[in-house]
């Protein structure tokens, strides 16, 4: 099942295009291989390579609460084909809850690869725990002061790519290009005319 089939009411998906956006969504929905409920090696690799994600839950007053969670690549752990997890500091804990008990554990996650303009969206059921064994298992990178684990049981996921996703590259993705440019600039500054160097220093 796709995110749309899981998250949207059947009557929404059945509306004709001129009545609802459901028709438009069906037109752009990725092929069957691009959504599912069980993670494959493709999704697992994508998630473990990310250095951040956006997650949305709802407060007890039913207001949406969207937050960013980041870390070194590998901070997202694959527990099994339907479960992922990560650790965080208790002080960063996101409000998890909604207006009714049937919705309070629901979460939506978006992980983005800005370099390739691809995103993976997951929806599922989330819980937090301070069990020391779980926290230790989900903290292979040794995040300091991590004392809370977030575990997500996946209900569905889907892929998409879009030119609307801004192209952003980290220095690692640029293979150290920024560091090399800074080093080149320093080298040139040391070798230019001393008078020009003095003028540059005065202008700073």
C-alpha cells in the first residue's frame, strides 16, 4: 500500500479529478515499485545515509508539530523491514499525541537527498522509550547525553523526486571542494604583492 492508500479516506481517493486533488495525485503517484510497507535495501541505504529528517506529529490539542532531527549519517537505525529508530536528548523530545487515543502515536517523516533531489516519505506509529538497552542499541555513533529512543513502526512509504527540491550539497558531497578553495585563496593571498595584501587587510 502507498501513503495515499493508507492516509487518505477511500472517498477522497475515489473523487473525480474535477472535484478533488485526488485525481491529480493519482496522475503523479509513483509506480508500484516506489511505494510499499516493508523497507528494502534501497530504502535502508537511503535512510542510513541521511544526516537529518523532518518529522510531524500532533499535539494533545490536535495541532501539527513539525520538527527537524539531525545527526551524523547513520543516526537513523534500521531495526527491521517495518521499523526504524534513532536516539535524542530528552530535552529535545517532540510532543507526541493528538486529539484522540486512536491518533496519538501517528507520525509522518520526510527524509530528503538534496544532492539528487529525491525524498522518501514514511508514515507510521511512533513511541519513545528511555530503556537503556534500546537507547544503547540505537546509539552506535555515541551521541552524547542521548537518553531517549524514538522507535517508528512503518505503515507505508513512498518515493518522489522533484525539481522543486533545492539543490544543496554538503562539503562532503562536494568532495572537500570548499576546503580546497579556501586553501587556494590563502595560498594566493600569501603570494600577491605585499602592498595589495596590506590594502586588503585594511579593508577587512
